[in-house]
C-alpha cells in the first residue's frame, strides 16, 4: 500500500511539475505510465535473485572441488554426431534409430552444449560417457521436413535431447516450426544458430569479415524473437570456421561447432570450437570412428 501511495504521490508530483512546465506535457505524461509499471514489475526480480543466490551458493559448495584449478582446463569434446534430413541416398531416420540403440547399449548420456555450459565440470567428471547429437539445416520459415520430425520423435521417445541448427533467412517464422522449437527447448533441447543465410563463414571472411557478425547476429536475434532464448551455439555452415573469431565473440557466442579438429577444447577460453562426425558407411562403423577420434 505504501508503495502505491508513493506512486500516486509521484504521479501527482509529476502532474504538478508538468503544469508548471508548459510546452512538453504530452510527451512526458505519455512516458510516465509506462515507466512506472516497468519499475514495478522489475521490483520483484531482485527479491527472487536474492532468494535464489544463497541456494545456488549452497549447492555450489559441494562441487567446489571441481573448481577450474582442480580440473584440467583442456577437455575432451564429447563424441558428436552430425545429422541432416534424409535424402534419396541416405535414410537419416533409420540411421538415428540404430545409433540410439548403440547409445543405449553403451549407457551413454546424451547432452547439449548448453548442458555443458550450465555444468562445465561434466566433461571431466563424466568424460567417456557423454554424447551429443546435432541436426542441421532446419529452416525457421518453413514447415519441418518429415524426416526431421521423425528423428525428433525417436529422440523424444528415447528421452534424449539434441542440438538443432536453425537457418533463419527471411522475415517469416513458420508458426508450427516455432511451436516445436519452444516445446523442445522447454524439454532441454538446444536451439542453435546455423546462421541467417547458411553462408560459408570461412569464404565470407576473405571478402567481408565484418559481414560475419551480421550473418550470425541476425540469426541469433530472430531465434530469440521467435523462441524466446538467444542461442549460445553456432553450427558452422559447411563446417567452415573463420581464422579470426573476433566477430563471433562480438555476437557473444560460446560454442562454435564445425567438423574438422576440435576433439578437445580449452574450457578457459571465451569461445570454444568443437568438431563432430557425420555418418560413415554403417552406424557401427560411425560409432567406432567416433570412439577413435574422440577417444572415449
Ligand atoms: Zn548446413
């Protein structure tokens, strides 16, 4: 109640000031009501932060042994699978179905880059048991390809999250596609950027390095507007990394996912490049190759 009175008093005071200050009453009066509720809704935030802070600190204490100094900074990247929609030569759904069988057999835990970001120690404490699944080339403006819908259903059935690489070209967001992203994001899946126009950033760097920022940042902004979460992960079109990651850091990315290299990453760095593997001849062969490459 006291707050309300204080507010009315403030409004009265403002009105008074406006009367005495002729010339700009309309604009100031129009701004005042929007400013006050904003302050009001902002008020509970510090309270919730203050209650959550001690909880976070207390749960942090047991994991204090996993402080950056206690753990190696250079970490093994979890084996990461790169998938795309099915095509005439490749049945991605069947491939994933079989890979899920292998993941279950080996009792692996499927995580996302965001999971690692939220709990960085797991790449040490659970090294050798983690697995990441990515699906590229999903367009924000179109209905999802049937095979991608089927892959998502298989993963949901298995209880595994995946990282989805989204291309955001154009201004339109297809409502059903957005709804699926939101639902999956709520279930712990990661919605990652695959740039705005699926441009090869390595090539772009040679012509116009500064355009890289727009190509990436536009996609982050569009995904955030549609889904409500700004991605922290970029999946590089054609796997092409840039030589100078300045523009990617400027876009405030954390994970940058290519294909070559990146079997290890230095967790102390601001921007983390990691690699991954596409399907080989058979699922078993793909898995064996990943075991060798990522050393798990
Ligand atoms: Zn792609």
